[in-house]
C-alpha cells in the first residue's frame, strides 16, 4: 500500500501583491501525476489547506478541481485535517457527505482522535491543529496549560491496535528534545515556547505525517516527518528542495519512504550584483527569467528606476534591495520594533484589526476587546 504525504498547501497565497494561484494549480497537477504514476492508495494532507480562514472563490475552485481529479478520476482516497491557517467550520462543510466518495476531513478534536480504517492492516488517525484550551474540557482533572501537556493527554487517551500499521496526521510545532525544526521567516517562530510538542509523544505510531513547518525534514527519526510546502512561499525558502513524501507499506508492515521532488512552474530566487551585471544577457541566458525574483543591487550610487530596469528582464521581480543601504534598513526595522514594544495589548490588537479589515474598531468592539484582555490578565 502506498500513501502520499503533503501539507501546507496555502492555496490562495499572495506574496508582495502577486497571486500564486496559477503556480499552485500547476504544482497540484504535478502532484496528481505523481499519485497516478506511483499508484498511491491515499493522499494525506496535514493542514493549512488554505492560506487564510476565508479563502477567495478561485482558491476554493483550485482545491475542488484537485480533489475531484484524485477522488473521482483516479479513485484515490484523500485524508485532510485543518491547520492553524484554516477555518475549522468552513473546511468541515459537507465532510460527512464527502466520506461516501473517499474524502475524509477532520477539523476538530472531540475527545478522541478520528480513526479511519484504510484497510485491514492500516489505520489513519486524523488530529487537526489543536490548542490546549480546546483539549481542557475532555480532561478536566488534568493540567493542560501547554501544547505538550495537551498532546500527551490526547495520545495517552488512545488505544491503538498494534497488530496494524497506525499512521497519525497532525499539525503542530514538533521538536525532538532540544532539537528544533529548521524554520524560515514565513513561519511564526515559537522555539522554546509553550507551543512546542515533543516527538516522543508519538512513539505509539508507525508514521507521523506532520504539517506546519515549511521545510521538508525529519524530526527525531525518519518516521516523524514534515513534508514541507509544495512551493517556496518566502525568499527565506530559496534553498529548500520542495518535495512530497511517498510512504510504501510493505507486506511485513515495514515502512519505506522516499522524497519525490517537485519542479515548479516558476522558481523563487535571489540575484545579487551591480545592476549592469544583472542585466547582461550572458548572465541570465539559460535561466527562467519568469521566476519570482528578489534583486539585491550592490551599486554604491543610487539607481534611477531600478525596479523598472530589472523587470524588463525579470518581469516577476517581487522585491528590490540595495546592500549598500542595508544598515540603514536594519536601523529602520529596529525603530519599528521599539515602537511596537511601547504599545499595550489593546493597541496591538487595534492595529492588527485595521490591517486585516481596513477599518478601525468601533466603540462597542473596543469595549469587548478591552474586557477580554482584562479577563485574560486576571486568569493569568
């Protein structure tokens, strides 16, 4: 039996006002080709299906077409859990109906991990992104303050049939003792914080299909893995080799895996040098000039209309920097951070609300948020 593990699709992702929907549709079709070629029995998608909780209609269409090809045309079962970017309610819509066609969706924890019998030999356990506060009601006599405490209770509450191969899908920040996963700037870093979940919690399972971290990597051992994203979603990911994980369950119930590389429609690259060198044909000949580019110009003197010049060769340039003024940029960033430190919880939330919705909180909303913050402080 073969399974394909992927995660963090982030369908609908926009970088620097550039929609990646065409790139995502392309790479999802490449994944379909892999699934067909490898004759996989099921696809596991471990969270962050969409990039935001309210995805645009065209992003929903892309996912719909992807699932339809896998399930209806190739007759492959699909297992999907929600991540921290997903709306539990929206992603869960129609889930009971879809199971009849081979699409299994789980977005909430209800005291037990949802278990689906894929075959007589294989069970799939589906644990969506979960916070300690969502776990507390099911373990009222236990301490559930951290993500690790919550995960330990969740796993210990499960009785696994050890005669079968047990696969767990999860979307959490998993560490192995003092070893943290490799992170990038497109992810929220919680190293050493209460969001860490130790890999030892998963010892019961034969394979753990993780989502949440964008770089493909093992955590502690080969059978606990982040598949990583299917595309590069920030320039801090330019050195990543994106892939999907093919899991082969042998007749003796031993697992083998391999990483199958993904080649995007357009790569994401950083180019650096004097602008006149970047624009020389011999320096970009043979490369894909349609790639998403961050251009770092090293000229000391100011360059007139630099972005327009770069885009004549690299039309999808998303970011332009100048290494000669790097120290000045760093100083501005530090000033921004210091200003943020001076703001209280309400001011930060107020700014965030305006950023997300393009309007400020009204007076009634302000009262509600202030009360929530005050109550939270009292509970602490």
